[in-house]
């Protein structure tokens, strides 16, 4: 687990992390994807007026099952992300316009980077994956 103490981040000095996460640490549901290579992760955390801005990049190789033909295939995924981490006291305050920001709320002084990566992947990976744009459902022959 890669945990960051948010209290150590100041508005003058953002925290920059560059590391790999082993697939076994990021548990994705089997029906979504299987991670088949270590994930390359870069994260920057900035202290903002109300909370923290978190920006990052994730890259790795994933194995999917095609939604049409059920064949297994692999694909390299690259994802950039950015969101605001704000205290839960702002949930109902009207100070945050949800339509304008990617926002998460927490009062914890620690941020689990593996959970951030897992959450970002679950938000971005398609529910139904196709092995190719022209993939067709295989014909089923019925013996008469």
C-alpha cells in the first residue's frame, strides 16, 4: 500500500510520485479487466485553498474478454486524471459546483494512492470491451 500523509504537503511544494504498482495490489473485478503488467503511475498532489488537487497518469497492459465474440485480447491503456479532494464538510455547503469539477471527499489525513489508481481505472475502463471495431458475433449453427 502506498499512503501519502496529506498534512506534509504545503501550498509551496507539491508532492510528486513516480513508481510502479504490481497488478496484485490493484484488485479489479474479473468482468472488467485483468492487469497483466506492472502499472506505471505518476501522481502530483497540490495543496489548494479548500483541499488538494490530484493529477496523475496511469499506464499498463490489460487483458479483456470481448463482449461480442468472447475472445481474450490485450491492450495497453494510458490514462490521465485530475480531481479535487475536499473535506466532507463542503458536501452540502454550496461552495462546490459538482458540474464543474471532478471531486472526491475525505476527512482522512492519508491518501491511499493504490485506491486512487483503482478508482480511476474503474471510472475509465469500458464496461463492454471489443477486440476490434469490426468484431462480429460468431454464428451459431444448429443441427437439424
